[in-house]
C-alpha cells in the first residue's frame, strides 16, 4: 500500500492508507503533548523507513554553538535548541523471529486517527510479514493532561493466520540526537540507569545547561483482554532500559502490552529526588490502570472544549481546521508554569529551536486571553518582565545605554540566541509586539494594576531603546530609522520600514499614557519605578514627544509605503509568478527574493491590524488592495492578519480563502514543509481570523463590540469567550447575532453598532 489520504472530519484527523513518502508529515500532524512534554507521532514499533524521531520536554534546552561564516560584534554565541529527549514510547515487537517493521512488511490496510475531542492517538492496520504471517495491529496512546508527567501506551497484536511466540520489548532509549545539531553533537549524558524487570529507570543530563530528566517505565501484559502474569526479562543495553515480555498466541488470539511512563525533570525536583518521584508516579499510574487514566484525561479535554470550541455549520474542512489548531495550542501550552512559553513548533519538530519568539505576544495572547483565565496571559507577560535585565544586556551588547532594552528575537532565558544577523540585529519590531501585548491585555482585562506592578518598567526600557534607535535626518527634517528588517523578512536592511517606525512611536505614546495612568492609580509605585529606572522626566519626556511629532512615515497617494525605495521595485503581482516557482523561498535565490516586491507576511497590514482604531476604513481598504496582491503568504503568520482585515472591509470571499489557508496550513501543507513540524503559534492566528475576523470581536473602551460577517458557505458560526469574569456564547447566522451570558454578571455589548444588555 503506497497511497494514503487525509480525511475531513469535524472532530478528528484521519489518515486512510499508508504512504511511506508521507510518514514524516504524518508524524508532525498526529503529534501529541500535554504542555509538559510531547512527541511526534512516531510508530511505537520499529520503523526503518524515513522518519524523524522526536520527543521534547518543556523548558529543557541546549545552547548549541552558533555556526556562521564569520563573526560580528554583538553576535549571539549560541542558538538555543529544544532538545530531542530520550525516546520513551518505543516497543520492539518480535513475532517468532521476525521484527515488526512497516517499512519491511506488507501493509494491507492502515488507518491513523488523532481524536482531537479526547486527545488520543489511535492507529489500526493489517500487515503481513515476509514469511506470510498476517497480523492485526492496534495502538492507542496519550499524554495525560491531569498527571502531567505520565504517558500511557496500549499496543495490541492479533494473529490472523499463525501460532507463534510474540515478544514485546518496551524501552526508553537514551541514545538520541537532534537532527538540527550544528556540529552533529549529542547533547545528553546518561547519569543513572536501572534495568531490572520490576524497576526500569533512566536518568539523563544535558551537557552545558545541566537539566536532568528521569524516565521510569512499567508495563503489563494482556492475553485476549485478561491481564496475565508474564515475568519480564531484562534486556542488556548501554543506552536503553528495556525488558522483554513473551507469550504464545494462536490464530485469533490478541496480545496487548500496556506501558506506563513517568517523566520528571530537575526544573521541578532536586536531582536526587527525580528517581524517587518517577518510580512512585509510574506505579501509581499503573495501579490506576489505562482506562482510569484515559477517563481523567478525556474529562479534562471535555471541560476545555466547553470554553474553547468553535462551531462552524456547513463546512467540515473549515471546522476541522479550527479544532485541530485549538487542540494543538492547548496541548502545547496550558499556562500553569510561568517559566514556560510557546515555541513556534511546540512539541512537533526542531525547526526554530523551540524558543520564544514575538509570535507569543502578537498572536497567542488574544487566544489565551479569551479562552482561559487572565492569569494565563499575565504569566506570559511576567515571563518577559522577568527577562527585562537580559533584554537590557542584549541592548548594551549592541551599543545602547541608560537602561534601553532590546528583547530577543529568539530566546530561552532572555538572552538573544538567533543565528541570522538580519534577524538578530535588525528585526527590532519585536520590541513593539511585547509593548502591544501589555496594552492588549490591559485593554481586555482592565488589569491596570499590572501596569504599576510590572508593565511600566518594561515600557520605559523599550521606549528608551526606540529613542536611541532613531536619528534625526536633516534632509527629511524628520526622525528616521535605518537598517531594519520589518515583519516582511523578504527584505533586509531597509530604511524607514513603516510598520517599525509606527509601532516605535506608538510605544513612546503608550508609555507616556501609562506614566500618567499609574500616577493616578498608584503614585507611590510610580515614584518607585521612576527612581528604580533613573527616569529623567524632563529630558526623556521632551525627547519622546519630539520623536512622536516628527517621525518619518513613508507614504504616497494614500498608501503607507513599506519602506524607502519600495515603489522602485517591479510591482508585478503574485499572480504573475508561475505556479511551479511557488513557494519562492524554495525555488528562487535569496538575492532575487530580496530585490523582488514580494512580501513574505503582513507588514504594513500588520500595523493596520494592531492599530485599526487609529485609521479609517477607507485607508485600511486602500492599503489592503495594494499589498494583498504582492503577498506570497510564505510565513505561517501572514494569512490570518489579511483575513481579519478582509472581513473588516467587506471582502468576505478573500477572508474565507485566507482563513482556509491559515487554518489548514499544516493539514493541507500549503508551504510543503509540514514534515519539519507544525506551525503552533500561527494557529492562534486562526482563532483570531474567526473570532476577530468573521466574529468581528473588538474591545473598545472596556466594552465588547461585535460586527460579524459570515462566509456564504456557512450556515452559522458560534464561539465562546471569557471576558472579565463572564463567559459569553456568541452565535452568528445569516440574519441574527445571538449572544448569551453563561456565567458572570450582566454586561452591555455593542452588536452592529447597537447597545444591548446581556
């Protein structure tokens, strides 16, 4: 069987048929996790075909030495890597003397299902060995959302035409490496290994960073559904803990191995305690049993879907897309640990290092703010506040002073660790996204105390950076900003990127407004912050106001120009690029891309999305019509912004097509890269394109506003949002907007411009 297809279903991702060429893509799509750890959907049994084995533990990383052609002052010394950790769901399956391997056996039938309603990965297949033994295989696994250190696997085989000995060999493999290691190094050192039949344990420590992670394993055997007492036999290995359990089966008999794994780390326990905790918790899980663990886990998901689900009537592809995206977001980050953040690939791959990007503040904050308690987003913001000292150090390395902060483009601990100079030095708009997230959070939650406690310190440091980053141009009679990269990474080292200049001056304005606000609500705290930051109210405020009033913002004929010289380019629209040359980042030279007019992702339009309230609809419409035809959307972060703006200006068909692109980016592999992992942070943009785009949700002056539009194909759209201790359910149809308050006190909302008490 060398063909497969992915099926559209509302509550699951389904692969019918097996195609080895799609295996790495499927490993990404069917990934599972629980916020504490995660795995790609590698087969439990051996597989000698092309595969990318990936197991990842939240917060555990390695500073892989940067690999560059030549060094520059200020260059990051390392690129932080999310680590491929010891592989803990492995299972050698031997039938007689034949090792089960779908790359070597004939696959007669195959079905893989990611049940996103329950958070469970299931696979069934019928296979035949080279010697003619036919076997039905079924596996089910999940990572508990309740017991965050526990994973459970149930693997079953059924004889269809033979009698023989079956051996199950569950194992944890400590001999792993990252496929993206810069110097092909291995990053782990095994520090403890107990490989006894009743006590299998492995502890491994990362080089340099010194994270320690323990893995305990315990398995049971079932014959025809009944638990049997088969004595496990120790299997010798220098790098694995593994035990062998054997049983004889005949035609029609089924044999199952139920394996429980506990994974704990030194971020949570003292090193000498990890082993004790792992061994205790794995036995507690085994005593509870697979079914009890599964029930706990699925109940967690049922509760989460109660507040997070979005329903679309009339379009199963669109429905599947949003649920898949929501599912991946929650299994990547649950907000319980303020030390963690949201990596662009989550637990699904190694690209981008698994670190923190500006994606969190620009895209993920709205999702978590509306579907979880405010504490979740507060933790994300405090995460950046705790790293303010490092952000100031990053700026100092580049020559800035006086407490100016440049937050890193990529980080694990607050240090910049991105290894491309045009990103590290130039893509400074990330500072603005962090300030905007503070504004967004306070505007949505009314938590003004956050500004006094944490936010103002961050805003002052960011504003100091902007004040030093601009310079006065005698030629233009304006402040300019030179040598930057905007959100459109297909143009580097440009001058006066409109978005960067605009968000810089917005940051200055917002910081001044925040100083005034904190003065009103907590004058004592303001005095403490100004003293702590050595803020010179006279000199700094005067300079900031001068910059605000005199910043250069390139524009022509009602269009905000992306940067100086953009109109000198050949402005042939994307429709003029031959299909076989798309995506251009996989077919064109970098030189050709940089000289072209083509835009990787929303740039000017990113600014119009953030600051929509500062522009009229005609201006937004004009700029959308100019930039959308030039945008190739080869960043996962792009289509959602265009979709939201298209909904706003009445281009609903555009909005729908762009929504499909963002919601099904990975499911349909638009950019031919899903084998590397999923685009987790952009999945929050999918939520925004529905709730803020088609739902028309905004918060203005402390009040919710809804101005929905519905794609022609949909009968209805419904979603829930948490807003200031209320839970609202909103349902949009062709002829009405139904808003119901399911929790909390009465509030007033604006629906299509009309004030309504809910």
